[in-house]
C-alpha cells in the first residue's frame, strides 16, 4: 500500500484486533448457538447442510454513504437494494427471503474492517456486498478470511490479488487498464501523464501502466498524486499543462475528481487539449464535476448506453425505483450483478455454506446488463467485456471501443511477458 507508515500501522492494528475478535466470536465455534453453527431447525429438521436456518437469509451491505467516497458508493448501495427486492419478489434464494443489514463504511478503511467484522460475527450474515477503494478492500480481507466469510467486491481494481473469501465482480487490470492502453496506442498516443489519488490502487495501477507503456512505446511525461481526501489539484494540473501530454490517464477516486476537473478547466485544458481517460468517472460522477466533460473518455465494462434487452430492463427498474434523473453506471451494475451471481452460486450448491458455494462457483453465468458474465472458480474473478466510452453533452457515454467478447480475468498478469512485479 502507498499509505504513510502511521496508516499502515493503523490498518495492521485494526486487522489484528479484528482477527482476535474472530477467534472469540467466529460463526460455528463450540460455544456458538447461532444459526450458522446450528445443527437443527425447530422441529428437528437438519439445517447444517445449508448453514442458514429459518425462512430468511441475512446479507450485509457495506458501502460509504458518508465521506469522500459517498459520491460513488451511494449508487452501489441503491443497486443492491434493487436486486434484493427483485430476488425476493421472485421467491428469494433457496426459497429464503433476503434480509439485508446495512452499514456505512464512512470512506475509512479502518471502519470497513470494523463493520465487516460486526456483520460477519455479530449479525452472522451469509455474505457481505460492498467496498470501493482498494484500501477498504485490503482492510476487510484479513477479517473476511479470518471469519471464513464471503465478500462480493464490485469495483474495478489494480489486480494482483485473489482470495477464496472474496469475489471480484468489477474488472481486474487486463479487463480495463490494459484495453485502455491498447486503445490509446491505436489513437496514436505517444506521450502520457499519470494523475492519481495517493493510495494503493492508483500507485499499483500506474506501476502496471508504466511497464506496459514502455512495451507500447508510449512515453510517461509526468506522474502526480494527491491524497484521497484532498480537492486541490492546482499545482499538479500546472505540471500537466507544462508537459503537454497527448493524453492524461486518470486514476483519481471519489470527490477528489471534482477538484481535479475544476483545476483542469481553470487551466484552459479540455478534451481538445490533453484529453483524459478515466477509470473512476462514470455516469453518476460526470454531472457532479462542475465542468463540461464532453469529449473526455472512460474505460469500464458497462455503460448506460449498452444496447441490450437486459440493460433496458435494468435501467427501467432502477429509474422506476429511484427516479428518471438517476443514471446507471459500471460499479453499481457490477454490484447488482454480484447479488444475482451469489444467488446462482448458492442455488447450484444447494447451500449457503462457504465451501459449498466456492465449490459450485466455477462456470456460473448471469445475463447481466453489461452482457453475459461468467465466474472463474479458480481466481474468483469474472469474465467481462472491456469498453471505452466518450462523454457526450448529456453526460452519457458513446461507446467507441469494445473488446471481442468477454476477457478472461488474469489478475496476476501471468499471460503478459512484459510484466515484472519486482520492478519499481
């Protein structure tokens, strides 16, 4: 992680505390009379084979509805609620109605660790859905592994990770960043400036970008970072203006993008001068930037403009519930999809037990709004189609590039000869 030493110590302390609490209160311990560890239901009917008693299954929704990341994560929460209502209306999961318990990660990794511990050990949920930043995911990882729980993480990320207790339903590097670089090369880009938030995802993503840029013959002419909770990009944007790159690769997250775009606009830069390709600005964020983004680009695996019956149904359902002014976007579509994938995995396994769900996961598919997605049971990632969109005057994205079908996930970049994880 690219956090300061005190932040590393804080996360380590949180993880250690969480792990200790899990030893005491883990589901299914000898002294635990919870449903997860119960051998019988009322009337003596065995429930050990499903790990969930009664007529409901409890799931945890853990998203930042406050803090710097709420601009992005609120919509993920809303998509999860929509999927829950649809699934319950159709009979639930294994004939059990979903009961969801919400927690606010408050845009703080330590709070994500604390809240997922609560959801798994106190609330005894069967699975947790949420997280956005890689810092939040890495804070949750030792907790969900210690509890032998399940986390469904819905956001594109830097890769180089796989856990038996996490399903990654957003893109990994070879499904977003590498296709974005190929797109830039196809447009004749020769120089590139890297702008990111100062934490693990942008730092790691840019390490990958720099190595692939060298392979492609693209020169990196600058690299700047600002803390995730900072909106002041004035100095860094001045460096971009001075460097005059062909493109800027934006790995900034959350509301810090507002400050970046504001400084970019004030410096007289735009799509006609050093255009931007982003991996965290989507339909939800674009109208909140306070400047005209027409002509700028973003790399995702879903846009509201995807033309398919499944997407039309999804958009209508979301806007019927939340209002016609609410757009759909990639992370919330991946969250929506994750709940349907979990349902399919549980029903294939005929069990909510983690080991049984994992054994059943490989090859599970869902006709998602983005197109058909398939679970890779070995690395717990999803085969996804890469898309590049260009922002139009309505803050929607015109799709200008699509990969030839779903790309198999390669989170550790094992199939790329240019990648050297030991290189700085």
